[in-house]
C-alpha cells in the first residue's frame, strides 16, 4: 500500500453451491433451464479462479456484498469459508455481509439425479461464526440487532457493512438506524471518509425493479448518509452493472456468477474513490467466456419465447420477430454488463418494439434506454467537492 492509497477488490452474488449436494443431474439441470443466467455448472471453478486472482493481486481489502451461496446451504457456507480463509492467510483482509440467499432460505435444497431434497441452512449466529475471520473479528462497531458492523481500513477510511438480511428481509429496524447514526456521528468526528456497503440497493436503478430490490426504508439510510457526508454506497443483488449519483452515489456491481462475470476495484487516495470493473478469467474451463455468455443469452431467449406465445403482436412476420428478438437479447446483454449498446444494425428491431402494444418486455426496454447508452463500468467520486461544487481541502 502506497502512503494514503488503498486498493480494494469487490465481488458480489457469488451463489456458491457445494458439489457434495449437487451432482448436476436431471433435477438441477431442469431448474437451471429456467434460471437467470448464473453459470452454476462451473461455480466452483469461478470461485476458485477468483480466490487465486485476489491472492495474486494482494489488495488491501476484499469486500463481498452478499448472496455468497446459492440458497444458504450450510455445507456451501462451510466450503466457501475455507476458500476465503486462503485469502486471509495470504494477508488480505476480507469483509462480508449476508444477502437474501444466505440465511434460513426457504429453498435450501440439494440435487441428486432426478430428486430434490431439503438440506440444512444456517441461522444468523451460525453465519457470523462460520465467517468470523471475514470481518466480524475486526469490527470496531457491531450492531447486534442486524449484524451490521463498521471497520477501519486506514486512519482516513472506514467502511460501514450494512446488513438487512440477518433478522429481517430487506429492512433496517429503528434500533439499527439508531445504531447507524451513532456510528456515523462518531466516525465523522475523526474527519475520515466513510464508504457504505449493502447487499440490496440504496437508490432506485430501474423504475420497474424497486420492490424487493431497494432496501425498504432506504430513504432513511440515504438521509443519514447525506447528513454525515457518506458519498458512495456499494451494492449488488440486481445482477446488473449500474451507477446512480444523486448526492450519495451508488454503484451496483453485477454478479460474479453471471456473464461477463465481473469483479470490481476501488482505488482510494484520500481525494477520491475511483471504481472500475474487470471480467474474471476462468482458465480451467475451456471457452469459459463463450459458455457464460451463452448461458445468459438463453435467459432473454426464453423470455421472448414466452412473450410471443402469450401475446398477439400486430402486423409482424417471422422476419420481424427475428429482428425484435436479436435486438432484445443484445440490449439485455449490454444492460446487465453495463456496456454501451450500439444500435447499428438494430434500428429496425427498435422501431418494431416501439410500435407494439405495451408488454413487460417492451416496457423493460424503455426502462433501460437511458442506461444502455452510457458506460456503467467506471466511476469516480470526488471526496473533496461539496454539493455546490466547492472543493474541500
């Protein structure tokens, strides 16, 4: 670490699933055929490749933003904790929080052949015990009512790991809000910068996806962050790569398990947070990038099949359907990756969608238009600039 500079790695929504309870057979294959594009067939290879990447880079800290496991399986947590211990043993501090898939999940299942069976999950206390070496042992402030905690990365930077999943789903209680304000008040007196972390989203990133995605009382947390000059929150959960900035900025990092298999980096130098993403290379799986992209594109194609079967579209033929389908799949791919959508070659498909009666898909396309015309993979937060543009020194 250079003087005053911190290098931080970030990953979210790993969805690790132990092979000891999943043989990849008929039952699992049928479920994943209806899935959301996670490359679950190679999830252990993905996680192992990421662990090696972190060890090789040796950042000052690794932040994991929740949904560590597929659906909270105890054995998945136990195995993942061992893998993360390798990172800790290499001298990299790991800080994590649970997501909505990690504790007491109702679909905590194992898969064998054509059978699905229940497996043990973990309680909030068991979660913290399993991952004791991943942040909980280093907390300088800890909230027993939510398992939120604060850590000191350096004299100039603290991190709030905000948990909304241990004792409630997607909600921070009044007691926890009181705890949060007390911690923010104390830390702000030091003059240090504060970085927020949560699994669910603090800000609205798509008007179609707020319920179940945003923290239910996010407005109260945002107000506290504004009051105590917390300029950046990191989250996951949506599996998209997206940035919003309205005083408090938020970067949603896309899932490590979904193409393009992002992890992210932050360089902190006391003046700014500079954020950028990279795609994980999984060398042990031949043609991994192609496999991962194919898995994700299949989600869009399945959605289109359902749409064209259940809706009547006006004045379109097979050629039109093909153009509309290709347009949607490519736009959806770019949206989740946070990449710019180049409309060249897709103009006719866009026009056809605009002419159709409103459907979930046509409305979804409209909801992402503002996002897909700008890059969502790099971002910088100036920590010394006030709301009116003045520079603090």
